[in-house]
C-alpha cells in the first residue's frame, strides 16, 4: 500500500505537482494519465523512492515493484534468467545450490550438509516451481528460449526492456509501478500483459498511452493537470472516466453559456439605468451581480498545446544516397544480421519488420555509423545526410540542457532561432534550461525530433518514433512522417506509423526485401514465433505465398535485395 499526504514535487524552479494526497490499496489498478511533461513519470519515481518530494510524505508498505521508463542499467554480464530470478533472490539460491552440488563430488559429510542447506534455501524461495513461473513470464513477454541464458549485454534494447519487465512482474510482493510497459512489445505480448495486469491483486499504478490497455485493466483514473499542478481522482474505469469527463465538459459549457447570457443582460440593463441618477446605485449593483456570476464559474479548461512537428527539407543528393552490401553483425556468438543488402533511393520509404532481437535497431545503428559491422559495408552515396532517431534516445546527453542539445545539433541557428524551434516543440521559458536527464520519455522524443528539423537530412533513420508520446503528439509525428519529402527507413510496431509512412518496400527478418503490401500490416503486429529450444525462427510467410512455399525458409517473393549500391 502507498499513502501520499500533501506532497509537492518540484523540478528545478518549477512546481510540477502541488498538495497531492491519495491512497493506493491492494486491488487498486490506477491509470495515471496526462500530457507529456505533466509529471507522470516524476510522480511514479516519487512513489518508488527515486525522487524526494519537496514537501509532504510518501509512506510505502513493502517494496514497490517499479518499471522505470529508463531502467537503471543492470550488470551486462548477468544472464536474462538470473536477472529475472533476482527479483526474489532466487538467483543467489540457484548459484549456491549449483556450487554445493559441484562440491559434493568429494563425498564429505560437510559438503553434503552444505548441499542440503542450499537445497532448503532454494526451496524456501520457491524452488523449481518459481523457476518455471519465471520462464512462463518471460515467454508471455515474448523472450525466446534461446536468449534466457544469454547475458543482458548482448540483447537488443527491446529484449532488455522485456527482461526488466519480466523481473518486475516476477517479484511476488509490492505495489506495481509501471511506466509505459508496452513499449517494445508485440501484439501477443501486449495481450498477455493485459491479462496479467487485469488479474493483479496487489496495487497497480500504470502510465500508458495505450488506451486499449487502460480500458482493459484500470479501475481508477488519476489525471494530472499541468496547468493547475494538481491531480484529479476518478474512482471509475477508463470508459466511464471518459464519459464523465465529456459530460462534465458539456455541463460546464452549458453553465458558462447561461451565466454569460445572464451577465450580458444585467450589464445591458445596468448601462441603461446609469444615465438616471435615481437608478445609478441599482445599476452598479446589477453590474456587480454580473461580475459575480462570471467569477463563480469554473475556469475554462485550457486546450492542450500540441507540438508543431515537421521533418526536414532534404538536402540535394544522388539517386541512391545510402546502401549496404552483405552486412553481418553478431553479439555474444549470436548472429543478428546475416548478409543484409539494402538500397535506399532518394525519397523512398522502407519499413524494417521483425520481432525483438531480429536486428532491426542494430541495422539502423550500422547505417547511422553508430556501430561497425562484422562483415560487409555501408555505402554512402553522393550528398548523403543522415538524420538518426534512436529508440533509446542515446543520442541525447543526460547532462546537456535542452537548449544546448539543439544548439549543438543545429549550430547554424542563432540563440533566438533555437528558442523559437524549442517553443514550437513545447519547450518554453525555463524548459529550455532543463537537463535532458530529467525529461520524460515523451519530452525526449520531442527534443530528438526538434534536432532533426534543421538538419537537412535526406535519409531519416527512425527507430520507434511514436514510443512514449501522448495521442496528440503522436498524431503530429504521424502527420510529419506522412508529408516528409525525404527518404525514410523506419522500425516500428505501431500500425498507425506504418499507415502514415506508406512504405514502398519492406525488409524482412530473413534479410529479404519485398515490395510493400497491405497484408504486411498483419506481420507488423508480429505474433510470437515458436523458437523452441533452438531459437530458430519460424519462416516468414509473404503475401500471396502458397502454403507449401511458405513452409520453406527464405523463399523470396517479389525480388531479393541484391541491388547494386555503388560497388
């Protein structure tokens, strides 16, 4: 349970949240909602003990299970299984048991006693049943069997995020505090998570812009209002909250319209009576009544501002500004890219599809020059300018200021122009001097996009550009993608982003390139594939492929991506 009394939260000089008081009890499943930058992540970090409130108190019973939007880095040498088991201390118990079993080879009574103690400790923490439960959670979140014994350091960003979510869900006690848990999840995994959370008996506070998840899970809604720095508590489910909010807005509009009509009538009558000395006092009283009518109205709900997002006008370039020949890349002995050929023509649109761990982010990092391939090469054509949007925002320096980052990304802009661009992306006033490290995920997304605006990039590499965005900001990003004249290579699980991109080609996880078809929308949802014990992916089924052909791995349809790319 969590009890919050009179809490104020300040970020720098700004009072972000004021005088918050509420309880999170067992069985509460709370949806924490509001615009990007309203303070949702900061409030969740405060409940988790990562941020100290300016005033008031936060009392927590037990230890909360917190999935941060930017999880603190775990030891990259720890395996996925050990990381998940560590939520209950079972990783230490397993290692102690294995060590004791190995020591039993000498057959001494002391070794046997040590093994018995290790076995008892292992069973006390849940034993083999807990290990099986951890494996079920990992499978539910789409972590294939082959990665469970791999160290975290060789996993993709999406896989590491899933491993951290699995660890949080596997912990057996404590209020769940989840910040955007569906980031990097495919449709199957989101469905599994939805079912898991709907049956959650501990308290839950959930930040998500996935309205279907909120509708299926939450039984209370907390809305953060950034204009008033307050929290509006609604003890209802998601659909009822939306209906009540709309009904309340309509009621307020009717009351305001009625009061404004009455006030206008009183003021008109007062104006007619002021000219007569005998009725001047009555006229003054009428005017006061009109003012009181308007003053007693609830304030008008301010319309949320939306960032005016646009993508850059591309600099001139050759016909094929970017390509790749036979790219290969391995991590920890596992090959994530195997001979990928690629040609990105001027103004073309390519989507890269596949499950987490298929090498999508790795491909974009290789194309952007952030990593070096093990084999093959990236071909940089005439006039190439790359704009890279990183899924994990690792192009943003946490110690930089918002203004400093944009000034470095676009050095040709004056300070006034930098502030103007930041204002268009909703960084106004003191926001420009915030450290990047304190920004929410949605704010980091806006800042990264702002850095692309004046880059002149003619090839954009966009890795999950709609993650962490509220619906209004997401709509702006999709509109910008739709109208962008430059070439775009995009990695996304977001069907709306795919529709906005309108790709002409698709790169599949088996390394083949194909012409885009609407039927690939189904593949973008990427139901989990049965990797079994070997980790071998099920074959890709292309649109229009007969069943017999679909059973053959790497059977190309359309055309292979073996195009001349300049050498």
